[in-house]
C-alpha cells in the first residue's frame, strides 16, 4: 500500500448536504412523535 492511500483512509469524510438534511428530517420526525405521544397522554388523563 502506498502512503497516499493510507492517509486518505484516516481523513474524515465531509457529510453532504443530502446526508445533513436527512439527519435533520429524522430528528424533526422523532420530536414530532414524542410531542404527539405527550399530548395524547395528556388528553387521556383529562
């Protein structure tokens, strides 16, 4: 193996805009799910 290939392995790859957007979308969905669980729990208690 050449040293050039070894160095490329250890360089952390930058995340693309698409990956960032997917991550944000997942966080938003999880937050919405938790909020809906919380509000349905409140509705059940009242």
